[in-house]
C-alpha cells in the first residue's frame, strides 16, 4: 500500500509540474516574439559627387555599406551584377575569419 501511495503522489506531482509549465511557457514565448522588431535595409548607392571624390566612374553602380559620423562614405562596394548588391547589412558587418 505504501508503494501505491508513493507512485500516486509522484504522478500527481509530475502532473502539477507539467500543467504549470504549460501555463508559464506560452506566456514567455509571446513576450519573446513580440519584443523582436523586424527592420528592413534598403541598399544605398553613391551619388555622382561621391563617386568623383573617390575617383570612380560616374556611370558605375556603387553601393554604400557604411557611412562615418559626418555622412562621409567609409565602406563601399562596386556592383557589377544585380547579385552583388548586399541586402543583409548585418551579415556584411560581421568579421570574416581570415583563415577561410
């Protein structure tokens, strides 16, 4: 009889824990997903004055990847094909391991 009571108490405790977790976890998931904001990145391209200041051809398509505090271009990429355009600026800002 003692073993049966122990088993019943353990099962009841396990059931209570599962019910509490079911109630708590969905609330946390909602907070996690509602706090994330999706930002879209629009590619920016150099104007003709910026191209000439770098000695680049005015007809070339140059994407600005990073600007300095004063708005000056710090990092740019020459776009030769449509597939060269960077749409994920966060991936472009990550450090690249020089071993690869």
